[in-house]
C-alpha cells in the first residue's frame, strides 16, 4: 500500500469512528457491524446466484443493498444525535439499536448460508423493520406528553 492509500483508509475509518466516540457508541461494535455487513453482502450475492441463477445478480440490486446498509449504520447515530439535541439521554436506546442491527446482520448471514446450502429461499424475520418501527414509536412517545400535547 502506498502512503496515500493508508491515509485514505485511515481517514475513512476515523470518519466512521468519530460519531461513535462523540455519541458514546462502541467503536468496536461499529467495526464488527462493518465486517458483518461486508460478509452479509457477499453471502447475499452468492445466495442470489445459487438460488436464482447468476444472471439474477445485478449491480442495481447490489447498489441498493449497499446503500440500504449505509443508512442502517446511521440509525444509532441519529437516535443519539436527536436525544442530545433534545436534551434527552437516548444513549442506551442507540446502543440497543446498534446491538439489534449487529444481531440482524448475523441472522441474515446465517439465513444466506442456509439458503445457499439448501439451494432455495427461506423465510426470514425482518428485524430491521421491526427495530425501525419500535424506535419511531419510542420517539413518538417522547414527542407527546401525558396530556397529548406535542412538546
């Protein structure tokens, strides 16, 4: 690797760690999440190729999947930033969200491997949509006080 490549890699890594450190989220957890997302993407591509044929693997679906995962990385940071901005400590909720996302990536990898081995699609629980709907409901409760008035 050249000095330029090392510097670029370091900058990208630090760019990801800065929000985690600033908002009290684990950099180790973000590193694990990044690794699991890469493995999930690779096993997902292999699953599509094996189950649906290699002609089904296309850049549009891959790009959408990668962008979707990038948005997921933001969820714990957004929860933490929103809480900080509102003067409410949501660090534990952000850490919980990060944990659920990590577990769902592991779950997805296992599902991909099972599909690859059985050569057929399997039904999976959509933990991410469940998490996002719960987070929205929790934040909605914070927005509405006991009398039903918005803050």
